[in-house]
């Protein structure tokens, strides 16, 4: 099982913790590694951005999507 902290804060022994499994489309680590630096299809961009991914990867994908959209409108 993989966990991701979505909101920072302090935790200590005995505090209640909620596990909320992500129910959307999965993006596996091997898939991320294989697509790193490559152009993602609009469908894959949407799937990656819907998943709880690292903020730096999210910024890269959002930046690539903006660049792609600006080239199409030019």
C-alpha cells in the first residue's frame, strides 16, 4: 500500500487517522518513469492531473499542457 500526505500537520501516537483510498484512474510509478519527459496525450494528462501526484510533477504537466494549447492557438 502507498500513502500520500495531502495536508501537512503534526501527528502523534493515539491520534485518529483516516484512510481514504483514491478511486480514480491509477498512475503507477513505472508508468510515470516511462513517460517522464515525453508528450502525454490529453487523456493521460487528465488522468495524471486527477491523481494525487507530487506538486512538482503536477506543475510540469500543467506547464506542458499550457504550452501545447498555446501552440495550437498560434
